[in-house]
């Protein structure tokens, strides 16, 4: 693998995605505002850069995985940003869940520098990123996508080419919107089972084997029943993605009634527990309101890589 890849943003997802590239044999240079997040990657053979610009100067392709559109924009266009260092002919890939219009604006600035842009949000959870099995969604020029396909396949178990730049952001926001709706619904279902006298372990198994099953029930449902709620995804990130969903609803003329109610529920949960709280704690709010917890033995505190 001769393509030199820079990876910026080593949070819960980014560190695993960069690690998958490293294991696949790509030369990887990493950067984050907190160097400590890179310690395991550096020990495994990654190189460190002190800025986004420096990362770009030693890379053919730079990938960002960052928490907000504002951070992405500053990292790409800042005085020591990616476009200040990436040579003409290079590629910037944004794996963040980003605002579509801002992504298009940044891509236009990149074109002026001779830099191609791909969007590549991921879905499936941190535990799948750790195993290199997360689902990767890619939008942008198909020729550029094909050139980077080995890198995408190194990071994910399933790779979808969605189409033009912006299309991957649409489907990613849709998947997250569904996940948050399912999370609230799963908490209500489990609470009905508990208050109705059904053993929660049995209830979880029955739902999993039923027409009411969902990916969220199989994954985050376990963390609720354990009581850790630790999915490595915060309330602030959930609310950002629900906000994007409503922007798209207005843009495309689609009333999103369930998403709107879910966003309000998450807003209350954030007010109670803070923006850094784990997103499944939206169900803890229901537990406290009803005065009944949803604990059951035999469920993990964190999901294992799969």
C-alpha cells in the first residue's frame, strides 16, 4: 500500500479507523488536538504530525473524523489547515457526519487547490470500527472513490458507493435518525416488560427474535440492561445528527414527526445529564421518571468488537 494517508481526529471512531489502515499496510500519519489519543497508533508504527498542515504535507490523502462542521471547516481551511499543506492532485476525505452545504463549500475551495473531495461517514458503532467491520458510505467522484477503495475496504466490512458528493451525508443522517428513534422506543418497550412483570433477560431475547427487533435493540439495549449506557456516542453528537435530519426535512419538504419528538426527548435528557453523557442515557431519564430501573444480569458494560 503506497498511498500515504494522513488521519486527523482520533476520537472513539477515528483511532480505530486509522488503526485499520495501519494494519492493512498503509503509511499513516496522525494528528489530534490531544497527542495522548495517538499513543497506541504511534506504538503500532504510525507517524505523528504537529498540525493539520503538516499532516497534509506528508500525505497523498488526508482523512478527517471530527465532531462538528465548525471543527471540520477550521481544520480544512485554517491558517495551518489541510488545504495549506496538501499538494495538487491530493484528496481530502471527510468521515465526519457533516453539514451537506458546508461540505460542498469546502469541496469547492479544495477544487481551487487541485484537491479532490470525498465524503465517507460510517455507521454501525464503535465496536464494529474496532473490528474493521463498520459500514462505510462514500459520496463523490467515482474515479476518486475507486482509487481509494482499498483504504475503504481496510476500514470497513461493507462499503457502499452512494453517488455524488452529499448523498452519503443524506443516508448517514437517515440511519442515525432511525437509530435514535429506535433507542427511545426500545427503552419504552423494555420498561413495559419490566412493569408488566416479564423477566428482562427473557424480554430482550424475545424482542430480538421478533418482528420488533432492531440493530439498536441488539446493541444499545444490552448496555441499557447492564446500566453502563456506554456506547461511546454522546448526547451532543446525537442532537447534532437530529438537527441535521430536521434541516434535511425542511430542505426536502418531508415532515419528520417522530424525529421531532425524539429530538425533544434528547433535549430533555441533555439538560439532565449534560452534552458529554452517553446517548443511551435518554432511557435513564425514563427509568427515573417511572422510578424503575432496567437492570438485568449477564449483559456487557461495553460491546465487544465483532
